[in-house]
């Protein structure tokens, strides 16, 4: 088994396609870096790079070794962190929530879980949907709450709940008396929506394109309260996950005729041995 540092050196050559530029970046000599690569090739009985006028070209073996070594380096860093935490009496659970998801999975559930597990240090943060997945893959968090299924063989997902997406309209708008509307009725409407950091933005744009139009996005925000305020000010009508309680004052939630909802999943690494993840999963599942 190669040295972790050598794997990192290999990765830099692979990423930069140049032995010399990689050596400069790593603050070692090109000759020393070349020797490390040769030793790795000898150890794994293959050729990783073919020299060219513009640098080096990775072989198929290099691609396979790069993917494997990245995962191995991440796991090594994770193990060292976990051992350090164990030695220092730290029991930590980091949770990543997709932006906007706390309308369906209430923060109070996570806080109650943390309060009932006093020996566990629980941290939570909001990220974009894809950032949560990437942080799981990179061992930056232990548990993620995301929208939709993600096809990664080393991740396990359990459906927590389903959240309806609705249209909020202000009193006096032509749609205010309606109970349901088709999505294509938004073709000529001014739309207020959460910005590109939120799954709902890209999801809505995609749904409209399927219907054959590009929505007129009048305003984008990062805050649900601002979204509703702009709607009450009649800047436009708002797309949002449905609030669990009644609609905010002066607004009405209208369902779409098409099935339009989020499937929300608890997501974690399959190789995780952390019992706190199972406990958190149990705490969240009753919300189905």
C-alpha cells in the first residue's frame, strides 16, 4: 500500500497534466516527483502517464487509480479526525440541510434531538442540494437532508417525507379564488422565487421548460420571509414549499393540478458505523 503523501502527489500530476507544474505546486523537485510516480507505477505494475510535448497524458490506469486514491485519502483524513475526536472525548454529528428544506423538516426536530443527546455535539448548516451531497462524499458532514434520490453507490438514502410545492397569491390577484391551477397558467405571470442556491429554483425552471415556456422571474431571494413580503407587496406571485400552518396573512396557497412536490431524503454514507445517525433517522422518520 502506497504512502498517503504519494497519493496526493500523484493526484496533483493527474490534475495539472504536468510533472513540472505539479512539482512547483508541491514545492519539490520535478526529479523527485518523477521518482515518486515511477515507484507508484512499479508498485501497481502499470503506467500512469505518457509524456507529450504539452506535459503528461493520464492513462486509463491513472483514471482508475485517481478515483480510488481520492476516496482513500478522504477516508484516511476522516479516520484521523474521528480518532482525534475520540481521544479528546468529542462525539460530533454534522448535519447538512438543503436550502429551504426546513419548511418540511422543522429545525425544532433537530434541536430536540440534540437536546436529548447531551453527549453528542450536533452541528447543522444549510447548503445547496448538490453541496450537501458533495460534503457527504468528502466526509465534511455525517448526515444530509436533501431533495430527491442521488445515484452514488456509497450513499444510502431513506425517504423522510414529501413536501408539496404551491403558488402563493395575494388578495385581489385573478387566481386568488382558485383552488388549483395548471403550471402553464404561469406563462405570463411575474414570479417571485428563492434564488439559484435553492433546489426549488432549478426545479421550477425545468418544470416550466417541459411545459414549453420560460418563466418571468421578477425577483429572487434567499429568505422565505422576504419571499412572502414581496408577494404581499404585489411584486408577483410566489413559488414555495407549502407552509405547515395556514398561509401567511394576506396570501393564499394554491395547489398545482400537476403532481408537484419534493421527495425529501435522509442521506448518509453506507460505510458509516455512527449510531447517532440511526438515532437521528428515527427522530426524523415520524414526520412522514
